[in-house]
């Protein structure tokens, strides 16, 4: 819990130090996730000819370290742990970001 002294100290920080604090805190708080249901298109004949695509499938969007990430969730919506899913995605892609 924040106490009065800590709040006063935060109030006295300049913009540069506030940004540093924000970055430190932001790296420790799991990002909030927004779920979206959308259709996707592939390279099949139907999609190439302007079809409506496949799905709809659930995707999770979140911002982490200043970058927005998209994670495929699947046909059924499920709650995800964004940082764990991001790590799995990096491993599947061979360590690429």
C-alpha cells in the first residue's frame, strides 16, 4: 500500500524521472488484453477470389514494452496469460521477435 511519504516523493519527481518510474512499473505489471473475433484469409482459391475468409477466430491484443502484440487464441475464446503466450510465440518462431 502506498503511504503519504511515497506519494509526496512521486509528486516531486520531474518528467524524466516519472517516465523512468513508469517504465519500471510497466515492466512488472501484466498487460491488459483485448479480445477480438475476426475472420482470416489464406491462399486458398476461395480466399484469393475475394471470399469472406475463414473463421471467425479469437485473437488477443496487448501492448508490452511499447509494442502491440497479437496472439491467436482459437475458435473458442479463452483467457490467456499474455507474457507466457508471447514467449511461446517467440519459441515457435525460432526465437525471432
